[in-house]
C-alpha cells in the first residue's frame, strides 16, 4: 500500500490528494496563529507536523476539523470543500482527531467511549430504538462489534468495562485513538499522541499507528515533539514556526534545514 | 386513628408529591446536564400541555387522548423553545442563557394570559380519576390520581433510566453531557441530542403538569412556577445534572415536606416552603455537588 503511494507520487501520476488545504489563516484578536498555510496529503500517507510551542500546530488541527473555522482559506477533503462545516459533519466525511491532553468521556466506560463514536454509521432511528424494530438489534450489535474489535486491536479489551478516567495513562491515550478510529475515518489526526509516554510505550504506539494505516488504509497527520517518532514514522514532515510553514520534506531534509534549526534554537 | 395507619397515609402522600417533584426535576437536570443551563422556563412546559389538554377536552376529545396530546404539546413547546430561544444564544455567557430562560418564562406565561386570560380554569378530571379509596375507616385514603401519579412517575422514570443507559442515543447524551465539543468531534450530532433532551424533559414536565392539575383541580398561567422552584431544589439536592440524583432529590423533598406537615409541630407547617428553600441554601453553601458528589462546583 505504502509502496504504491510513494511510487505514484514519485512517478507523478499522483492520485487525487485526500486533503488539500489552501491559504489557511487563523487570526485571534490581532494574533495570526496560522498564516497562509498549504497542505496536500495523499491517501494512506503519514505526515508529521513539528514546530516549537505556539507555532500553530494545534490551530491547524482545529481549523481542519471544524473545531474553530479558519479566518480565510479553503479545505478540500476527498473532493469536497469542507471549510466552515460543523465538526460532526466533518467527522462524517472522514476526518477524526485526538486531542493534545485527553478529551475522553471520563465517566463513561472504555467501551462506551468507543461505542459513542461508532454510532456514526449504524445509529438506529429514535422510533426503532423505542420499539426495538427496524433492525435495532442488528445495528446495536454492529456498533458493539466494531467497538470491541477496535478495543481489541489497540490492546484495550481487558479495560472495556472500566471507567475511562480510571485507565492507566498509556491506555487512555490508546483509547483516544480507538475512539477516533471508531468513526471510520479516512484521515486520522493525532495531536501529540506520545506526550507523557515512555520510550517503550512510544515504540509500541508507532507500531499501532503504522498498523492502523496498513490495516485500514487511513492517512495520518501527527503533531509531535518526539523526534524519534516523527523520524521513524513519517514519510513527510512539515515544520511550522509562528504560524508559518517554513520547511517541508523528508525528516532528513528537514533536519538539515537552517530555518528549522533557527526556529528550534529560538533566536526569534 | 392509630399511628401505623397515619404513617402509611403519610408515606402515600410523600410518594405522590415526590413523584411530581421528581418528574419536573429530572427534566431540569437533563437540560442542565447537556447545556449547563438552568431552564427557568421549564415550569411553563407544565402549563402549555395542561392548557392544551383542557382545550382539547372542551372540544370533546376523550380525556386520555387529550392527556397524551397535551404531553406532546409540552414536548413540542420544549423543542420550539430550544430552536427559537436557546439555540441562537448557545455558547453565549451563562448570564445570557439565564436571562433568555427568564424572558421565555414571561413570554409563555403572558401568551397564556393573552389567549386564555389570567384567571384559573378548572381541570376537567373525569370521575374515575377522582375516585377515593378509603381503608381502615378512612384513616388511609387516596385517590386514583395519587395512584396514577406514582405509578406513571415510577414507570416513566424507569423508562428514562433505561433509555439513557441502554440506547445509542442515551449514550450520545451522556457523552455530550460530559464534553459537548469532544462529542461533536467523534461525530455525534449535538443539535439532535439537545433537541431530544428538550423533548423528553418537556414531555416529563407536561405529564407532571397534568397530574399536578388533576390534584389541584385547576390550571393557571403561572402554575409551573412553584413546582419549578421545588424541582430546582430537588435537582440541586440530588446533584445538578444527574438524572438519578434528580429523582432521588424529588422523592426526598416530597418526604421532607410531608414530614414537616404530617409529623412536625403544627406551628411549623406554614413554614414548609421556607424550610425547603433553606435546605437549598445549605446545599449550595456546603454541598454544591448534591448528596452524592461532595465537591463538585455547580454554576447556575
């Protein structure tokens, strides 16, 4: 899968980009958190986004996922302009995300967290829910089944009936990914998924992310400070500084770039 | 009259009153849980349904059908209130939401005064609802309305509990109550969940309003005000935002009032409302999260 994409890009017979954002900007009360940002992402690709704190990485996530609409610019996803759409519609179109820090439903069980997200496709209608007719049991079973498969895949099956807030930290991070995957995305956006994990857990996480890409064919955008993860996992890296894209390329290329070094050494 | 019979009578009264409080409190708590907003117009959902029922039965519609239609009118009022009044100001500061709900109360009550006049009207309870059951030479008495209130409250509250804990929509509502933004970002349709919450909450208020009217025999435009305040206390006592807590609070409040009236010194009876609201103040000061959660802050 990966090979075909890479070779397709290389041979210039590129498939249509899955995500194409053009001239995205976001202003907060005079502060330009994101300036004229462009991005193209191909199906099944893993893209890393790095940059110092406050460089606009999370803003970019929020703008693409509809969490806070851009001040200007357009986002085209899977052939449709989704700029300004409501978050749940964007999820329905196939973009799922996790949050920097956790936004799990802590009072719900791990299984319920994933089932809530898995409703998107199989939710029975209200009438069907109340009467238990019209395929209610089948839909309910489909939701439960998909949730359980994801919990299993991310090594969370034994925590299924525990409150999400009571899970160990590493498991909570994986649960966020399981919940995002339950929406059936074509693009998975991970905001600092390795934050707070130890080296061993981070390594495991890289395997999981790769597994999701290979198994489900999702494209992945990952924001991370862990350069080990970025270098090992990402086929392409974008570097942001002060809301601007300053460099793009493979990790090796980006590492050698003078502007990137400048941004990280923080002389400005 | 021996004391056992007296006690049984008071328990019947407490369950009957507590059922009404619980049904109103549950709606208040549901809406608060999902929108973090106290819907002071909630009591008026009791009123709109009752007026609809009176109107329909005056037109010759059979009473049970008029009741069901009245509950539907209450639910519809709730849906319209959400759509017209609350949705446009969603996300605004808390004070804006609070004032919107107070304004809506005035609009609805004055609309009722305009259409039906401010004077009370009799609620046309059919005879079978007013039937009195007396035991032990009248030491224990209750009416069909008492039985209907208690059973319909308990059944509908159990039904609500099942709905919230066992259905996909109920799961969505619990998720949205915990983190609305995250719920939207896992693909849940927030508007749909909020509309359903309003419909259920207002439907419960409608049913409670009907039973309230059947017990008092009259309806008036501001009939929802007093039960709303009591339900508010019940919801706070049980833990605002929690459905089970609202039910518990409703029955506790019913029991407390009957305890004061039935067992307290006679001089205390006129002060029962004062005692109830003193309880509210005590809870807000020392246990704002309600009985179950000690330290959770509640914003109103």
